[in-house]
């Protein structure tokens, strides 16, 4: 018997397919996984595991036979491949098999970054896409209004694809905002925050799902740890000591 669409959602949205994040413990917090066609923002300070999260997300898709794209606007592709190998993720294999595109895009040379990225996603048939990181746009568009306009246009165009888009942004540790420019979190479908908490001489990783449209997500701070297999999220929320 076919599942009836929710009274609160259009049938098209209710029927959206969810795909696993690839992060053990996270899917249970976000209703079973990310929603195809939606765009998510992964935000956090330096060294909180954003690139690792992105690699793990793509590796999950590659294991399921999904085509993936990783646009890096800062790091060299070779460095990302090496980082992935530390966890046993052989990106080179899938690049050779034309199942993974991992390439650097110089944001200073891109006239219409949104159209270029969308075209590559649709032509390649990608189901998972990473854009790492939107923070560099601040070096290109000095005018704050123009910067917000360009980011808004980028996210809106990406949402027209059927892929899950994972965008990263870096924030300073003392920032109260969820993103560098204060616009990304309002137009994406979900926001996941990664950060570290210092208690005495110990440092603990944490994750918070701040926003997840069309999803009854779990609220609270959840501990994370990095193992030989990547990031894992704890089952129980913890009190955050500031």
C-alpha cells in the first residue's frame, strides 16, 4: 500500500528520497538521512573536521554506486586524496573509474560559478556534491550586499539539481553567527555545526543540528569522536560547559 503524503507537505516533497550521511549516529538525529535535492551547510571553526565529514559523506555514496563531485575552492585535490587515504578511502580508484570528480576551482577565475557547478553536476549525474568552502567568496566580493546576493544565487541554483549538496563554511571560534557571512544558514535546508569544547586540559568534539527543514531532527549537543573509520556521533546529548 502506497504511503500517503503528509497533510502538511506537498506530495512531491513528502516523497523525497533520503540518503545516508555516512556518519555513524547522525542519520538517527536527522530523520534517517539527508533529503535528495536539498542543500546543507556544514559549519565550524578551524580543525573541527569539516573536510573529513565531507570525505566520509562522499565515500558512503561511492560505496552505494552513486556518482559524487567534490569542488575544492581552497585545498589542493592531492591533499584531500591523501587525507582520505588515512581512513582507508581510495578516492583515486573512483576518480579513474569516472565515478568521482575531485577538482580545484579558482573562485577568482569563475565568472558564473553557480551555472558552472550546476552544469557539471547535472551532466555528470552526481547524487552527492561537496563545495568546500564558501568562505573564500569573501575575498572576491568585498561588498557585503553583493556577496550575499551571489551566495543566495548559488544556493538557489544548486537546489534545482537532484543531488544532496553539502557546503562548508569556516567561522571563528568566538563568532556567534552560524556562518562567515550571515546569509548561508537562511537559504540552505539544513545546518550542522561542528566544534570543540575545552574542559581543563581535555578537548572534546561536539556536533549540533541547528536546522533541518521537513525533518523532526534531534535537538541538543552530541559528542563526536574520530576513529580509524572516520567521525562517529554519540547517541546521547551532553551538557555543554562554556
